[in-house]
């Protein structure tokens, strides 16, 4: 659902929140490896470089890029 909202309303504030919520759901899943999460946060930053969650996305991307799961 979160990904669908982000795809349908990419320029709206709800798109930013929905895409980040999608990534947080993936982050909570033990089956998703950190390199995939790092890529997801990188894509978030590409879509929303000035987004509300950009600082946290950058921090997580950096952390997951430097470690593996």
C-alpha cells in the first residue's frame, strides 16, 4: 500500500511519507538484507532529496552500506 501511494502521488507530501514508511516496513523484516535497504534509502534520497526523512534515510543508507546482514 505504501509503495502504491508513493507511486501515484510522488509530488505530494503523502508520497514522501508513504515511500519512507514502505522502507521502514522493509527495515523491520529480518529477510531483507542491508544492501537492499541501502539501495532503497538511496532511491528515497533520489526521489526526495529535501524530504522530511532525508537525514534519517542518509544515516541508514550510510550505516547499511558499511555493513551487511
